[in-house]
């Protein structure tokens, strides 16, 4: 278990390709060692077999030289061309001819008139034999070679075989390994394509499914299960969005009735307080509807918008709200159109929420600046208390508020801003200004027209 755990923790083996490469390297190392040894053994076996065949052929030649005489005796006539081959001076080949009882008849290593017992052969002597029936007599012919005087060429081939085959085998196996890697990479290319598709799945794109074309059969159950899980998630998102939209729509009617009845109150102070509360609730309902609508909108990749025109419209729409709170709002930056990839309506909602949020938190008798740049960025600056470092990631969460005692918002505005930014593949940056206040910056991608 410990070995398996360490194997799983190793960063090298988190990649399937590297796991297979490692296993192939082990296989290559094993094969590179054992394959030459097996080939060496096969070569030795083949050489031994060739040696036995050669000795058997020589025994056949010697058998033809045995002739039966009229008196029943056997004679052995070895020509001069072969006599030197079996001579003691040459010392490489020997022959031994015996009868059926094993008695020596003729031998290259027995002098004439010596005892009829052949001394035992050395362990370095190896050969083969044949049996022949000559004039009714069984004769056993054995031919042997002294391995101590073996063919020099064969010895050189065998002695150098391992080194030469080793240098040939290893490059071949490495080429085979590289070929296997290329083949495997092509085989898992559909999985990489599926991974790229999966990276595009998000709350705004729950309609994307992993492709099943060319997926290996072993991986298909996993891909199918993931797609089925995405179907269930999409159904859950759809139900949630529908509930949010329905709830917001249902709240609008009671709020309108409540606003009408408040107008009939005779107490002016109470009417003003209730009217402010109703306006705050109406704004929350409107933001809930915006969230529900944004979740259903799908941005067309080819759609463009003029960022400066969008900001100008937002500033004009929110100016009465700013003046009512004794604050100014100004549009600054470039005077030229800034074309970006985006949807004008979604961009208006995001920038409107940034400007509204800045107006709420900026000091009285100060100004909120909306500044557009030709690089596709827009900055919204206020003169408020700024954003604490620890809260810069929290402020974009839905229903998060730094001051729970405030009743003029539900913490939805900045979450709408983040949602629009994500849909447009844009980024949001937050920083505090040196002179006080906060600055929110949206970075959009310029369209080809704008570039």
C-alpha cells in the first residue's frame, strides 16, 4: 500500500503518457538485456547444430571408405587428402570406428598394434556418429572435433556477438519506444479535444457536452457518464434560474401596490422612509431579474459593441441618481469609438452597477469618474473609503456586504459585474487610489474592427 501511495504522489506519473513511457522504458531495459542473451544462446545452439551436422557428414564420408573383403574382414582405406585432416599433427579432428560390440576397428588416435581399447575422449572433444550395416556387420563411425582448436572465425563471431547485437538492439528498441509514443499521442488526441471542450463548461455555458466521436471504447463510459451529469446540472441550473426569475416577477406586483398605498399616507416623514425602503426592494428585485436574464444570455462570438458609447449611455442614465445624492459623475478618456467583443446590453448593466456602487460609497460633493481607454479598458473611480485587501475577493460574491447594517443594497451589483466579465472573457481589477477611494477596472478584448 505504501508503494502504491508513493507512486500516486509522484508528480511524474500524474500524466498517463509518462506512465506508459516509464513502463516502456522498463520494458526496453529488460528486452535490451535479455534479447542479446537469448540471441547469444540461439547462436550457440545453431553453431553446435551446424557442428554436429558437419561431423555427421564427415562420418558419412568415412563410412563409404569401409569395404568388406571376401574373407569377411573389413578394411578402411583413407585417401591421402583426408589422412592429413585426421593426423595427430593437425590435431583437430578424430575418428573412431567400432563394431556392434564396441570393439575398436579403426581409429585416428590408436597406433597400429596398440591395445584395442580407446582412451576416453577429453571434455573438449565433441562430435557425431552414424551406424552402417556393411556385409551383414554393424559398424559405428564416430567423428569428433577438438573444441580447443575450433574455427577461429566462428569463435570471433560468437565472442563479439553480444557487444555488436547490444549496440544494434538498444537503438532499435528506442526507435520502437518513440514510435509507440507518437502512436499513443495520436490515439489519445480525442481525449485532449474532450478536455478542451470541458474547459469551456461553466455556469454560463452549461449546454456544452464532451464529444464522443473517436473516443476509445474503454473511455466511452466515463465520457457518457460526464455528459449525463452535465445534463442533470443543466436541468438544476434551469430550475434555479426559472425560480429566481419567477420570484422576482411575483415580487414586482406587491411592491407596486405597496408603493401606491404608501402615497396615501398623511405622515410625510413615514411616507418618505417607506418610499425609500420600497425603492431599495425594487432595486433588489430588478437585480435578481438581471441575474436571471444574464444567466440565459449567450454571447455571440462575432458580436461587437462600442465601449465608449455604452459608458456614455450609462453616465447619462445614472446622472439623476448621482445628483440626487449630491454627487457628480463624469465621462472621461478617449473621444473615439472603442470597439470590443461584447453585448451592449450586458455591458451597460455591468458598468451601471459599478457606477451605482461607486455613487453609494463616494463622499458627498465629490465626483465619480468613468474613464474609457482605447485599449478596451474602462475604469470607474470613486472618492469613498476604498476596499480592504482581505475583502477584494469577497465583494464579487452574491449577497455579500461588508457592512451588514446598510440597507441600500443586497450585495448583488458586483456579482453581476463579475458575471458579465466572465461571459466576455474579460478581467476585473480592484485597487485603492493613493488619494483615497477605489478604482474598478474592466479589461475587454478589442474586436478586429477596433484593432
